[in-house]
């Protein structure tokens, strides 16, 4: 038997992989480093923008992102190459000496459906997995053109709201509040200014709001949020999208996760400190989702009105996290 480390074996492997490596070299010409998430969450893909921004700030060049949502990264100064996700290319790219980082912040799950979160903010964990050290800004980025902003402008102030996330790519019932309570919030806010509903076409309709469910692209949603006085919604893509374009928000957290783990200090985050929170469960709950039930429509509406009466300056304040060299030591691709 020929030893796998012997030169004949190495030569044979090089000849075997040569045609594939030539194709990869052409496809990824000019790409030195790639990041990707590889899951189904669109919001998680947007969070890659934080890592790319921090890599660029540290002198990163020839940066690529593998994504199923390329519009999230259009016009980004932090991205040199937009590429589709190809899991079958990863081993070959590493063989060719390219760095490829899959930045999944949840690595373990306990029964019945409990995620074990990292000991730091999700964005800080993604940066750590990419071997970023030092201070990192805990916010995502999305770059809009002036034409996109102009197309979304409205003559009067407006609030953007969602009613549900049950139609999201990843269904997590424990992030869900009550559509009928969002309706009460919308009714209260319509006395203050126009209310615009975004989300998927199957989300429950909020009466009295301008209905844009299923009628906007991701970038059109972002442009609407950029021009809004506030966003009112749940933990997920739209929360991250609002923060990426400097839109202040009121977020119904409940108790599945803590805002310090996944949210933004610039927002008004409504968290319920019940004994079981944060549980990080997806859909199971031993307490009939008490953490969500205890949040009233009046409480959310009051938080929005408080934000409107004292709006934060834009750009919004940014929280930072420090990642030590020892924390990133041993991170492999």
C-alpha cells in the first residue's frame, strides 16, 4: 500500500484534482478570502456584512461573500466579489489556499429544540469565528443608492410595522407576538402619523395601514425603513435590516433571547425577564409563551410614542465589543 504522504500519492492526487482546480481557479479569480453562512436565514446572511466591514477595516482585500441574497451586498464597499453558495466548492478552495469561513454562531442544540448561544453577541461571535480581534461595531450594513432612497421618500412622516414572522424562511414560534396586538398598536400610531405594513404576503393584514406585504424587494424594504421615523416589529430580518439603514426601532423580544445577545442598544427592546428567559427554544414552551403574553399592546405603543417624542440622532449610536487575541486563537477554516 502506498503511504498517503508519499510523493507518488501526492502527485497522483494533484493530477486527479487538476481539472477541477483549474475550473475553481477561473471561477474564483481574484478572490483571496470568502465568508458565508450557509443556512436558510436571510437575516443571518445580512449579518455577514458586519464581518466583511471589520475585515475591510483591518486591511482585507479581495473579499468575497457566498450568498443566496446578493441584493443585500449590492454597492457595498466591503465586498469585492458576490458569489452563489456552493458547498461542493469549499474543500477545493481550501486546497487552493483560499480562506473560506462559514460563520455559524450556533454550534450545538439540545432537545427538544434549544439552541446553545455563544457567550457573546452574535455579531461578535461571527467576527471571532473569522479571526477578527479588537473592537468591533455591533451593527450590520446595507448600502442604498440615492435613487433607491428617493424612490421610497414620502411627503409625510411614517412608521413601518410588521404583524408576524410565521412566514419567514425559518419558523420560530417563540419569536412570535400576537397580530391582534399589533393591530391595536397600529390603530394607536395612526393617530400620530401614517403606518406602512411590510412583510410577506401571507402575514396577517393590519387594517388601516398601507399594505405593502409581499410587494417590495429586500432593497425596497430597506429604503422604506431608511426613510421611516421608526420600525415596530419582531426579532429577525426586518430588525437587522432596520439597523443596517439607521432606522430606530421598537422590538418585541419576549423571552426567547436577550437583546444583549442579538439586538441593538439603539433600539427600544421589550424583553420579559421571566425566570425561564432567555430560553433559546424554537417552538416548544413549558409556560404557554408567558414571556410574549405579558407584553401588552399598550406597552409597545407607549414605547413607540416615547421614541417619537425623543427621536435619536442619526446615525444611531453603536455598541462595540472587544474580541481578544486569545478568544480567536485556534479558529480554523
